[in-house]
């Protein structure tokens, strides 16, 4: 992996505004910071959230709180709970997330 040069920095997530993204059901709240072409996000899914689209973007995703499920286009469903993560590359298994209870995520893509 190559991470292009940028100066050392910190992020105070309390200073980053939350954006609301409605799902098929429920709501996702995103806080986003761009570092060159790397998108770093803190994301909260409400209870009952289900994504309204299939995603083929690569992610590194860490579950900070709660439980979420990721449905893959091939029919598999994988569950993440607190302190678990997943990695997927661009244009690999299409996926979409849902949660019954809600969760908080840290995502780099």
C-alpha cells in the first residue's frame, strides 16, 4: 500500500458535522474527513438500518459498537460485532449492510 505524502494531523470527531443518509430503512449518520484521496469516516447506523444499494467499493471497516450484518451478492451474510473488522478490495464481492440494533463504525476507503 502506498499512502501519498501529507502532514501529520489529528482529527477531533466532535468537530466534524454529521451528514444524514437514509437507507432502505433507517438512517446512517456519516462524519467524513478526506486525506488526499482517502476517505475516512465515522459512521453510525440507526436500529433497523438497511442500505439502499449494493456497494462494490473497497473498504477497511472496524465495528466500534453494536452489531451489523453484511450481505454479499452471492447470498452469504457475515456478522460483525464490537472490535471486529472486515476488508474488501474495489470491485470484489458486492455487499450491503444492515443492523437490527444499530452500530458505530470506523471506515477507510
